[in-house]
């Protein structure tokens, strides 16, 4: 162990021995022991920290006065609250330990001066130098009062004893001479201990002879020869406890003898305390707790080592599963590009279809107008044939009816002609709509191909737990883009709703199939959104253990989307064929109208040129049949009129829906492009997974090796704790021995003077004043009622 540290601890033990709290206090008294730790460098105090130990057999209770700052509990994490300069204690524990910082000036100022070959220098500047070294240790007492003694004002200094020690390696220092100090060899070190009594010389300088005060020293001088000097650290303990009990002194010589004995005992204390490593009170209890903690720590570190081995194996398994991720990501990115191209073709087809809806609407309007004219003409014809039928019995007036019938038939022929023109326009519009439907079917085929390719890539994914937050971001991107697919499915639903207006059994069957496929697409898209969100969440928190299930759910949802897309694609393939029936119907309507028109023309010629009285009876029978046929034709034309009007409304609605679908094509294209971009970014970033094996080689394995070394060190610490416990027992014995020696000095030195002071009244008054000053200076941080306080100062000088 570092000898300098041993010296510091030795002085701490010395102070504890001097000021150990006794167990003789009453139940209402709390013993307060303060230790002030000071570090002095280049003549300046750098740090001043006070450690406080409160002790009471009945528990620590009361108002503890203190001026410390930044107070911390040394025994637990419990915060200490200070209010108005007091700490309120209500503890069942017998002991409380805390510390804080102080700004209070020290009552004694220590100074260490160095002279090499007669020239003043510093401790640090001496490093590596050789020559004759002189060290001067001085102590200045700053605590005094001015009192009227024997009729004159006298400055009386408070009594302090300074016990200092410093150590030099024998290879560095030789020929050591130290006045009023003890030099003891400790192994390869020369240990010098000194006792100073700053202010005692001034207190008795007019009362005692020089020979009587030769042991009262404010400074000591140490000389030696040094070679390749190494800077030292000096340790000192400052205390006034010896003077706090009232003493009637008669003999200064007895006081001098007592100080010499104190110096001898101080050296014995230093010799014994160098074997110890801790100067704290209650050390035995602390070591026992430490021993138990070390055992638990040893057990825990072994478990940590075992678990780190399992972690190392698991990381190896994860590395194997992570390796294929970049390849999968590349394939997914390629599928995303194909999907984007398919959606682009799909939206292009919707645009072309939207461009042709105007012609289809015109044809539907012409068809509706022709059917209305046809129905009106047939109505008029039916009225005329009814009148002919009623008037067939009045053959003599047939010549008068001839002109009326011809006029009615002319109007009928005109209406049929308009019907034929409307049928022609309808046929042309249906042809254009069929062309748009073909484009839509082709685009949907490309879209389906893209979905199928993405599905194949998704089904091939086999991700390990915790692939990383980057992948989670890309999966979130896929989730957002899947909403575009769901929106497209909703638009397809709108178109399907309009197509339901078509009055054709085969068309309706196809529409029902398309509707089912669209519904499946929406459900699959919703499933992908839900699974994708869970997957992204799982990737952000790989410890949940559900990432594999979430990937599986995403694969199921994507498979459902692919199945629905396939069904929709098959339905769209047959959809353009449904227009063939409409075209055939329109062509048949035109052909029938042309035939009726031709027959009406022939009939009008026959009516004008061949009608005579001899044939009236045959004409009457023909008129009856004509009336019946005309009625049937009128019923059919009414239904045709109703159907064409509904068809016109349906075409308008369909055209509006297609226009709306076309208006959303840009968003669909944008979504597909974003999806493709996101997948490509994911593919680029997935290359980072190639660095994942370094986690094991550069992280887990070195960590496990370090844990193994820590485990070995903890085992050694446990052995050292046992030795430390044995050393503590030696400390306890040393403390007891020193306390006995200190009591012996007090009895034979100061107390013995109580019987010899009658002839020294002035000296007695000064001694009493010194004792009063010591009694008033029992605490460095503050004392209050119910607290018995003592303090000591431990100062390290660099």
C-alpha cells in the first residue's frame, strides 16, 4: 500500500483515538465528533470537508446546529434537510454519518518551507534535485483573547497541539537531523514526527525562563542530504482537547514533561497505525457489512458471467439470421419499383377511360331521346290503329281515314328513324367505353403483377428478433403506402356501384365477383396496415419477443392482398367482354328500327296506291292484327324508354365516378413512388446489418472476458476483506492502548500540576484562560443543546 496514504490514515486514526466518543453519556446526550479534512497546496487551502459522526445509545434525536453546505448522508441515500442552520434528527439508529463543505478559517495555519543549499524553493520544484535540504515546519495560532492579568493587558492564545509526520525513502534522504522531533526507521523509510504548541511560548514568555519553555515550539527545523529528491506529503493533526478539562497547574516542568510524553506516544501511534488502511469509526461493523456485500457481489458476478455466455451464444444465432436481410431488402426494393410501374400504367388507363366518357354520355343521351321519340310515335300509331279498328265497320268513310293513317304512319316512321340514329350513337359510345375498359383491365393486370412480386418477397422474409430501428422506419413507410392501396379499393367500389345499374344478368354476376374481390383487397390492406404497425413497433422494441409473430401477420396480410388482387384481375379481364352484349343489343335495336321503318314506308306506299273498296274486309282484319301488334310494340317501347333513361343516368354517374377516380390517380402514383423510394432507402440502409457480427467480436466477447477478470478480482477482494477485518482488531487494540497512554499523560502531566500551583497565580490564571478558550472551541460546525461536541483537524500539505 502507498506509504503516503498510510500516513494520512494513521493521522486519521490518531485523531479518532484522541476524540473517540465515550459510551458514558446520558440517554439525552448526542455525542458529536467532527473531523475536518484539509488539503493545502502551494500555501493555499484547496478543500475543506467536514465529516460528522453522531452517536447515541437511545437513537439520534434533536436539533443539530451546523453551518455546512452541500450536506450528504454517508450511510444511506436519504437526503438531509437543513433549515435555518439546523438539522432536525429523529433517528432510531444509534449512529449517523454525514459530511459537508465549510468556508470557516482554520484556527492554526501550518506552513512548510524548503531550502536547498541555502536557497528557498518549493516541494514540487525539488523533484530530481540533490544537495543539502532544510525543511522548516511552522504553526501560527490565530485564536486568542486580550485579558487584564496582574494589572496589564495580556494576549492569551487558545491552546492547540499540532502532531505532524512526514516520511522519506532511505535511498533519497540521509544524515537526517530533526530538533524537537523523533526520527524512526520504518522498513526502507525514515519517518519524522513532530509536536508543535503554537502560542504557548507567547503565553508564558514573561513568566518562565527559556529553559522552562524549550519544549513549547511554534516551529521545527529538519535537515538532511537528499539525492534525486521526490516530492513528499506532510500530514498533521490539530486539536485542543487536552486543555478542555480544568487543570490547576503548579509546575511548568511537569507540563513540559507531559508534552514530551505526548510526543513519544504520538510516535508509537504512528508506528502502529501504518499497518492499517482505514481510520473511520465503527470500522468493524463496516467491514462485516463489506464482507457480506463482497460475498453477494462474488455470487452475482459469477451469475453475470454465466449469463453473458448465454448472451454470446444468442448473439451468434441472431447474426446468422440477420445475414440474409440485405438480400431480402434488395428484392423488396425491386418489387416496389415494379409495383410503381404497374400503378403508373393503371392510372394512365383510368385517364384514357375518363377521356372517352364524354362520347359514351352523348351516345346514351341520343339513345334515350330516340327511345322517347319511338315511344311517342308508337303511342300515336296505336291511337291511329285503334281508330282504324273501330272504323273498319264504316267502310264508306275509309277514303277519309286514308289520309289520317298515312300522317300517323309518317310520324311513326320519323320516330323510328331517330331511334335508329340513337342506337348508332349508343353503339359507338359503347365501343369507346369498351376500349377504356380494356386499358383499365391491362393496367390492373400490371398492378396485380407488382403486388404478386412484392408478396413473393414478403413471404421470403425470415427476420430475427431485434433487426434494428432503421428497418422499423422502412416498415412504417410500407404501412403508410398501403393506405393508398386501400384508397384505390374504395374508388373501385364506387365504380362497381355505378355498374350495378346495367340491366344484364351476366354483367351483374361479374359485378358481384368484382365487388367481392374489392372487399377482400380492402380487408387485406387493413390487415397489412395493422400488421405493419405492430411490426414497426416490434422492431423498435425487440425485447418484446413478438417480432416473429408480427412478421408472420404481415405475410398473411400480404398474401390476402395478393389473392384478392388476383381475383380482381380475373374479373377485370372479363369486364370488357360485357360490353359486347351491350353493343350487340344496340346493333340489334338499330337493325330492328331500320326494318320497321322500311316496312312502314312500304305500307304507306301500299296504303296510298292499292287500297280499294273491294279489299276493305281484308283490310279490317289486318287492322285488327295491326292494332294488337302495335299495342305490343308500344308496351315494349315504353320499357325500352324507361331502360334507356335509367341507362343515361347510370352513364352520367359512371362518368363522374371515373373522373373522380382519375383525379386521385396523381396521389396513387405519388404513393407508389414514395413506397418504391422507401424500399430502395431501406435496401441501402440494410447494408448496415453486415456490421452486426462486430457486436459479438468487439462487444459481447470482450465484455465477457472483462466480467471474468472482475469475478477473479472480487474473489481476491473477499480474501482481502478477511485480512482487513483482522487488521481492524489490531486497530481496536491500538486505540485502547493509546487511550490508556493519553490518560496516563493527563494524570501524570497536567492533573499532577493541580497540587503544585499555589506559588504561580499569574500562570494559573493564564492556564485557566486557555482552558476556557478550549471549552468554547469544541465544535467546528456548530453546537447546540443536547449535543456533546469535539473536533479535530487533519491537514495534508503538498
